[in-house]
């Protein structure tokens, strides 16, 4: 540390102060963008996989309804950025019971119809990596 | 120097919060995910990082193939050509010893040990009882208007043939024999977790493997070193999480009354049968177990589901595991160490 004999208070802003303030402001903005936006985990697209092959891809931004046929039939609904299986003729109805989903990395599955709706895109890292339950 | 300090501090702060996303974007490895609907009658998901999709697919396929072998060996409903599996054992071990793969011997030994250590709450010799429930459930799901409970007398007769000691394992000759010809194996409470553990044990580091909610991490995410985040599904609302937890190198397994069930006269009957009552256990809506061994986690989730809290906690203490119990009213109880893993 330097010995400064002139101890008068310095109130003027120097270039470093402004730079520091600017950097702190930028840091705050970056933090807000990184942690503050609720949209981070939302998927952009739903992929329709059946028997291990990709059958189609649909943006969640466009509302639509369609039927995936196979051994059974699943009616898929996309609405307000979310997707669900509205109706199905499979036994068990696990796919219908699993409800609405919008998070990247999540899936809705109908085992009897070998169908997986996979939510992708929107974030490099989804918020949730796996699900137990 | 003094003047530069805030500048330096600001730079550190700025780097600190922008670095993680930048790192994942610039990293050579990308995140990939593979799903299989062919194993253990459930959904298998493998998440990992690799430089190319082909690299990841090769890893995922190798794990699938290993799991498929366990799936076929431990299947009690279907036979496969050129293989003695648990269906072969169930069909023939009452007459004569059946030669089996070492993977079956090891599973049966592990299951017998857990029978002893859980006071009989995990009993693979309960197949005769469980098949009555299984048939009633399948019928009730397929034809809801014909749904009916299994006959009580039939359940009690079946329960007379659930002795674990009647399963005779000859390690030297690699055979299984039933001293009670009426006993049947059902490994549903343990086999999936055991298989996941065997496969995860030799899997590459940095993967998250989930077989029907039986989740096993083989170390943290490779690029960032961050733990994986696993959501614990709400029994009341499948699209919601009760908690998200950090998982790095252990397993998470949940048993719940909402996973497999059928409805008779408006009442839901789920698949976790208490060996002492022969009916679905009603202490909890779900029990989630955290512990290093996936097979143990699987067995403990079933055992704790059929036990009141204190007895469950005693088991957790004996095995060094943690649990979260969801009560019928939706409120949640935790073992003392569980909270350390909670993220949200």
C-alpha cells in the first residue's frame, strides 16, 4: 500500500470507478439473465418417437392436436407451450395420467404403443436431469 | 492498487456468473440422451456427454444390451430361446434342480440376504401370492367393468407356500431347486435395481441411468463437475416435483401407490403387497430411498413402503440409507440426513 500524505477526501469519480460500476451492473444483468428468467427450463419442441425412430417434431409455440397410431392410438395435444396425451385407447392409460409437460428433458411415454414424446430444445442444460417416482 | 480493487472484484464477479454457461457452450462434449422402451416393462433413459452422437449411442447401446440380458434372465412371464430364466425356474424347479446363469444365482443370494435383513419384508418367494394380484390387476386394467379383488382364501392358500428357505441354491453346480413345489419366485421388488447396480458398477463415469425411476448416477456431470438433478415426482400430480435433489454417485429409487394399480368399486389397489397382510400396504403414498447401491435402494423402497416410520428408520440406519416418506395426506417426512441432498 502507498503512503499518501495528502489525505483530503477525493469525491470525484475516476475512470476506474465508472468502469467498476459498469462491470458490477453488467454482472447484475448477467446474473438476472442466468438465474432470473423463468423460461430457462421450457422446451421448444416435442419429438415424437415410436419404436425407437423419430416420427416427427412439432414446435410447442404452435397449438395443435394429432393422433399417433400403432397398436393403440394416442391423441397428442400441444397448447400454450405445453404438451399432453389427451386421450388414448391403450390399457392402463399411464400416458394420459402423466398430464401436461413443458420442461426440457421430460418425456411422456405410452409403453403399450411404444410411444415417447420427448421435450427438447430451449436450454443447453435442462433444469432436471432425471425423474424418480 | 486500492483503486483497482473494485474493478478486480467486479471482474471476478462477472466471470463467476458468466463462466458456467459459456463453458457448456464451448465444451467439446455435448449432452445426449437415449430412451429405450424395451427393458423391464418400463422406460429406460440414459443421459451423458460425448464428443459425437455416435460415441454416445455406442455407450448407450452397450448399456442397453447388458440390461437386456438381465431383463431376459429375470423375466418370470416370458421364455427366451436358449436361456434358462426365472420363468424356467418357476416352471421346473419344483420337480428337479434347474441349471441357471451365475447372474440368477447372484440375484437369488442377494435377495435371500435382504429377506433376512428386512425381517421378511422383501420376499422373492412370494410369487404365488403376487401372481394372484398380478392377474387381478391385469384383468382390472384391461376390463375395468370386470375388475375384482383376488379371492381371500386363494391368497391365504398361496401364502402357505412363500417360505424363503424352500428356494435351494446350489452355488457349486449353479442350480436352483424348490423344496416346496408350490413356491414361486417374483423378483419385482429387487431385480430391476439389482440389474441397474450391476450395469452401473462397470459403466463409464459421468452418466445418469434411469430404469423406470430407478435412477443411478455414475459420478457427476463430466464437463462441469456438477451433480445431476433428479426430480421426485408428486404422487398426487405426476407433472409436479415434490423436491429436486442432487445426485452424484448414488442411486435414487421410489416406490409409490400410483405406479401400478387397478380400481375396484372406486377403490385403488396398488402393486406393493405387504407380506404380513397379503394386501396393498397403506402406510404411505410413496417412499423415496437414497443409497449407494441401486439394488439395495430398490429393496428398501419396497420394505419401507410396508413399514411404519420407526421400523423403516431402523432399516435405514442398518444400511446407511436415507428416505423421504409421503403420507396419505400429502405431508412429507424425512430421515435425518435426507435434507442434505435437497436442491429445491
